C-alpha cells in the first residue's frame, strides 16, 4: 500500500469515508463487509461490543449530504425527515490498521428499510460513512457497553441476531478462563455457526423457525439464571415504556469502570426491546441479580421499521 500522510484530525470520534473492499456470506443470515479507506489506520479499536454508526447513501441523498462536524447529530435532527441521510448502528468486528481495513458484519434479511436495501445490493467499491472512535480516544471506551466487574464468577450473554456480532467479539476477546452461558436466537439454525468457540462457555443457539420470536431466549434464560446466581434475593425494577423511552442501561462509574467491584453473575442482554425488558425484569426481580450487574440494550423494537 502506498504511503499516505497522517491525518491532522485528532478528534476522539469522527466519520470515516470508506469503500467496500470485499463481501463474504458467513451463514445464511450473516454477511461480512470489509471496508477500506485511506485513513483507517486511525480507526480506534476499544474492543468488545464497540458500537459505530454507518451512514448509507440512498436514491435521494448522497453521502455528502450528511453533516460530519462535532454537532452532526444536532444538524441532522434539525433537517426535515426527508433530508436526513439514513444511518444505523453496528458493531466493529475487526480492525487491521496496518492494511487500513475494518470488518463489520450485518444481518441480511428481507428489504425493510435503507440499511437492508443497501446490504441486499451492495457491491465492491460502494461507499458509506462510519462514525467511530479514533486512535486519539486516549483509552476512553467510546461505544463499549460490555463493562463487567473486575471479578465476575459467571457471564450471561443474551441476544438475537442483531446482537450476535457483539457477542462474537466479546467471546473472542474474553480470557480463556472466563466461564458462562451464551443464549442466541437467530433466523436460521445454520446461523449458530457464526459464533466463535470459547472453552468456558456453553452456547444455546436456536433458529426461530415457525416459533414465536424470543421464546428461545426467555426459556433458556429462565432455566439457567437461577443456577448461575443461586443466592439472589430479588429487587425492584424500574419499568420502562419501550414505546416511548430508550431501553438502555450500562452500569458503570464516571471513570468508565464497572459499578461493582465483583459479582457472582454479570448479564449482558441486547436485541429487541420487548424481549430485553422481559429478561431484565426476570433477572433482577425474580432471580435477584444485582441491577448494577445487568447491562441491557434495546437495539430495535418489534413492529417498527429499522431503528437508528
């Protein structure tokens, strides 16, 4: 690769304009996009479930229409809805700064909005914008929600296909001595092969088939949570109206560490907001898991178009 002058932009987070370098179908539902760009050597990699935003071009709006300054979101919100370039949230799957490449895995499904439409027709050379941390973030875990206590006896990782890339990175980066359970619901039984193996984790993955959404998640979590955290005493749960409020809580201190020094169980739950709400209620109220040891993220809402 030719020598490229280093960027003078030292912001901890910014937009990267990238091109599709390769596309790989990993399973029936998971597709890997490898992106390349002249400045991707400055793309930050805090690890674990690092969230990024991807801006997609549309038939009406080019990427150049996206505001990319420090107040980009305020400017984006101030525009009429028809003039807002669409963006969605994903997980950084891998970063290779030496060759200026980034992998992001996406779920391929029926076209329902701008993201799924782009995934369906994307080709090598297509461009997107990625809002991500940079190497100048100085160790601040921007976009990382997996923040377990320093001492955790067991881990519970739960999610649907939208959470699978984050669970995969967590499994890859956890020490081999970590132990716990993964509960995953995917569109197709063959999608279970997407997760990397970890010697300390039992994986309960299931395709939905004709069953109700999230039945598998609820059934398996209810069967195993009490065993993972046998001494729980139950607790109060603040109910959240998922039709109007954001279902998202990551226990941490102001310094970015876990809110607890130790916990018998740390649960990380992500996916459809209705299922996440039910599972969080069960863990905290019924099983007695300390609410400071439960991170929950409502990535999307059943019955609504793709969310941002």
